[in-house]
C-alpha cells in the first residue's frame, strides 16, 4: 500500500511529498506529462535527500532507508498489512482516512520497531555505542530502544556492558 510506504518514509525523516502515486491511462498523454513535470519540478526544488529543511543528513538517511527496506520485507509488518487489507475488504471502507488510520495504528508500529532494530544493528557494526548514540542514530526514544534491544540481548544478538551496546561476540 502506498500509505504504508508514505508513513514509513515519514518515520525515516523523508518528506512525504517525495513519494507520489498518480494514475494516468495511455490515452492521457498530456496528463502524464503534466504529472511527471510537476513531480520532477517539486523534487528539484527540494534538492537531494537530506538537503531539505528538517531532513536528516544524507549518510544517516541512507542507513535509515536501507533499514526501512528490510523492515518492510519482514514477516510481521507484511502480515499486519495483509490483515489490514482483509479488514478493509470486509468493511468495504477504502477511504483514505480508514487506510491511513489502519496503517498508523497497526502496520507502522511494527515497521518502525523492525526498522529501529535493523538500524541499531547497522550502527553496532561500527562498534559499541551507548543508548544516547543509538537514540540519535535511529530517531528512537530511550524507552523505545530498551524495549527493542531487550529481545536482541535475550537472543544473544547484542550484548550490553558498562551502559554500551555491542554486537554479541564483538568488543
């Protein structure tokens, strides 16, 4: 769903207007040209990712988007998205409001949690870091990170020593 992608991009710090989905049939060449010209113009105005006001730096954006792709591919978010599609079909309510609400309440929390976990592991590949650095790097709160890191610690994927997290088996 486009709405799930839109909300995940926003969670990553990307301006939602960088994603557009418009429909034009083959018989609507002038409309197609207008849509593409307008979109390209708006993207040129915003500049490269990480350049627009409020966006995070380019390298951080690159890492965050890479983690978001992996999060979107994970089983739990995909299952929740499928369940939401079934719920919408059952209710017959495909309004933008119903879709947005369903994504924000059910799908986005799972995608965000997965994205943060993936991104935290990417950060930890560079070496041990404290919770504040992980918060800054992932955009998560300390409470949110503690909740995400606990199962990773339990599974032996990460370890914590002297208030610093590291990948298990690394110093």
